[in-house]
């Protein structure tokens, strides 16, 4: 998969405006030096970390590399991985979404409650509408009214978490519809299960990678992340693009809600309480810069696998869950430190 930064910097542009935008989004000159060329690819570090994790746990445990366990890692990754795709878009424009997990849970509750009355198609549709509308409201207050993304989404997280409980009256809804739970099933090859949710996660990653790498909209997303002022001066409608990013993220949250119903066949308003933190962790570990304009969904895909594989391997090694949290937190700090060193410290 192409690196988004290199694509932005080298893709031919149809007019002078997009050419200027691409120039604004190009990687810093210091990262183009031969001695640092390896680090011009944000995916390099995460890929190396994932390989190390697989090697270490394959040597220290007897079951980590079993086909069934690899399949389990993929299945455990789909919900957070799909959430993280939307989070990646937002972080690329220098934003952040603390409400993504709550929005997803609201989608599951809406779909589960409607399906309990027997109309599964309407349930899925309204679940999607709920996620997209709330995410779009985030985009509106951030892009149009210029509220800081951290504050806006923190407030929305609080509102939506309470609204989901009020809507459901703090009740859970068992998922009995085949349509709602279909993404948790799929063909089996011996001990290996390939769920439709996993296939969907891979497909969504490829589609979003294409949109970011090969379309003018993707060029503008990276340009805004690098410098919204420069992008605006070069004719980019920053308000419109940022709004579209949050609205599109809502689509990914809706798919994640559908996947969650397949993974755990119950719509629980108190579920996935730290999904927002897990999605941010996957994005950051995957090499996407919290400062915006650097990274992409290929890294996020690998970052999600890192988070899940690390927890899986530590569990098999008999490590307490509290130490697992410490290891994950240390990995996040290391990733952010590397981002500051490579992404900011050398942009002079």
C-alpha cells in the first residue's frame, strides 16, 4: 500500500491549486535525506514492532502462532480497527474524537432496540443514521463554530453516553436477528474462522486508503493537517473538508457498531467504555501524527493488530491485565515520543 505522504507529494495535480496544496502537504526536506529515508515512511516503525511482537510471543508461548489464535486476533481487532479508521481521518486534520466509542455504542443500542420489535433492516438503517448524525454535529461545531476538537468531542462523549442510557432506560437488548449478527459469522477452514466483519474491516481500510492516496479530497485532508492556513490560502474550503471528515468518520463508527453486534450479540449501553482510548492508541501506535498531516490507514491497520496481539500474547504468557495496560501505555508514549522527534523536531 502506498504511503500517503509520498503520494501527496508526487501525485500529478489537475490544476495549480491542487499542486500548491500538494506542495504544502509534502514530507519535510529533512526526512528526504538518504540517511533518514527509512523514517519517511510512517508505517516502518509499526510494522517492525508488529514483527517483533509476533517473534517474541511465538518463542515464549506454545499457542500464539496457532492458526486458530491468529484468526482470533483478527476477529478481536475488527471493532476497534474500524473505529480507528474514522479516528485516523480526524487526527490527520489535527483533530481528535473522544466520542467515537460512545457514538458506536449509541448505534448498537438504537439498532438493538428497533430490532427487538422485529424490523432488522430498519434497525440497521436507524443505527447508521444515529452514528452519522452525531458525528456530523461534532464536525459542524468544530469546523463551523471553531470549538477545539478536544473540548467539543469530550462534551459530546458525555452527552451521548448519558443519552444512550436514557434511550434504553439502562437496559440491554439481546440480538436475535441474523442480519444484525451476520458480521460475527463467516466461512470456517478447520480451526480458522474468517468472519464477514474481518473482511469488511479489510475492505474499508483499502477503500479509505484509496480515497486518501488517489483523490483530490485526500490531498486536501493532508494539506489541512499540515497547515490549515496554507491550505485556505491555496483555495481549499477548510470548513467543508473538516466537516466531511467528521461526517465520514460517523460512517465508520456505524460499521463498527454493526460489527460489535456480531462480536457480542447484545446491545449494551455500558459496553465498550474505553473504545475511544483504544482507537486513539491504535492510530498513534500506527504512526499517524497527533499533529496532523502525517500517517495513514495502513499504519492504523497495523497499529490495531499491535494492540490486540500484544494483549493476546501477554494473556497467553500469564501476565496480569494491569501489567498489560502498563505495557500498552508505555508503547503509546514511545510512539508519541518518536512522532515528536521525527515529525516535529526536524521540520525546521
